[in-house]
């Protein structure tokens, strides 16, 4: 009797496998797929949020909610290479961008938050930035696709726009031939608002990334501007530095605060929802923290010690962190200050909370 060929055996096993698969599908799998069973939800942990601050040539971060005991808070050094004045993170928190000061010049560097390795991305030695000596104020676009930064030389400042996907560059504001006091992304990531600081009439301009043509939106001596929440808020000098809300281009801006000299506002931040604003007020050598609605209502002086500065909202907008000489503090819903980190040496800048 002849033995069955190898091909015959293979075909027989294949038929058995196919028949078994069809039976399994109609008896079990098809019932499961056609049922109303709720898909399994994978539980994921939200990434930790960190506070970032600089001291001397060091950049640190820590998780303020990691412990109720401030003695147990783990402080993590990130950099020890130079003075960091600005630090931003992309929305994935995988990459950081910072302004690094060294030897009288500033550059923009990128840090991989996984391995803490840094690379210079804007310096006078790079061919794309020739003619510019200092670089500052890195800011990520709201859609997380672009990085803006200011390039400076002796004659003028410009805003460089770096596409994070292909590293292409745009240059904005050359036609103004001015110095830039501050700038902001708009909430749609399609425009930059930049404010000049050395023209006969200091003003703020809107620059479309496609046309690159500046259009003046108002005149003022502006120290700081923000438009990323969809509302144009700016800090400008009249009798002293006041906060203004420009609801629509062409309308008269509304003053948010009612402070009078010698009090002046140093800096501000709007909360993530764009409904509240926190700001630092200086009077002589004293500084304190205030908060109000964007129209100035419900104003509250949060600190009265005269040594509180540089307020920052938490990512959810529920807390406000700030600096004092002996440490970092925060204020929550109770509006009472709580120390969250002891500092043996005062910090220079409270940079970011993300």
C-alpha cells in the first residue's frame, strides 16, 4: 500500500484547520462581536506634573504632590551648564526648550526629558542664524507643532518660527526694524503678536505666518502680552504698569486692575481656562501676589508678606505656586499659603509648571 504523499497530508491538515476556524467563528467569536458588551478600558496614569526652577547655573524640577512632607520631596537636577532664564515643554512633555546664558550670550537648547541630553538648536555659530548674536524666549505653539524664539542683533530683533516636524524656519518682523519687548502665539497657532519697544510709537503687531506682513493692532509700551487662551491680555505702562484686556482689535482696551503708584505690576499669567489672572505687584522693595477675574472683578490679594513673587498656575488651574527666599509655596482653594519645598539658596526663576 502506498504511503500518502506529503502534499496530500498538508492539504488534509489545512482543511481541518479551516473547518475548525469556521466552526469557532460562528459558535463563539461572532456572538461576542455582535453583542453589546462594553470594550475593556485600559487604565492609564496621567503623567506627573513638575515645577521647574533655576538657581545659579542649575535647573531643577520636582513633583510638588509626590509627598505631603516637604522633607521627602525629591529634587531632580536637570542641568548644571549655565543660567536658564526661560524653560518650556511641548505638550507630550518629552522635549524641553530653554534659554541658556553663558559668556555674555544666550542660546536656545533642546533637552530630551527621557535621557536629559541637550542640544543647541539656535546659536550664532549655526548657519541658519548667522547675523544674530543672542536668542531668547522660546515658546511652543498651542497646536504643539512649532517653536518660536527671538533672535537679536545690534540693529533689530526678529521672531524665528521653527517647524518641529521638519526643522524648517520662518523669520518674522524684519520690516519693523525694532526691538521686541514680548510676543505671543494666538490660540489658533496661525499668528504671532509681537510688541516693539524702541520705535517712536511703541506698538503691538499681528503677523500672519503665511503672509509674514505685520498689521498694527494697538499702540502701547508693552512689557508682556498673552493671547494663547483666545484673549489678548497685556501689561503696559501708563502712569505705572497696568493690566489690560483687549477684547477685539479696534476696540478700546479695558484696564483690569485699579492699582495706583507707587504700586506697579511686574508680571502676570492667565489660568488655563482663560478666566482668571494672577499677577505680581511691586511696591518699593516689596512684592506680593494678586488674583482676579479677567475683567478685574473678585480681586484678592493672596500674600501680604512683601516677599512673594513669580506666580504660576498649576496645569489644572487649581493652585498657584510662587517664590519666597526660603522656598517654594503654593496656594489652593483655601487661599492659604503652604510651603512645598525648602530652599537653602534662593531660586532665581520659577520657570514652568507642567
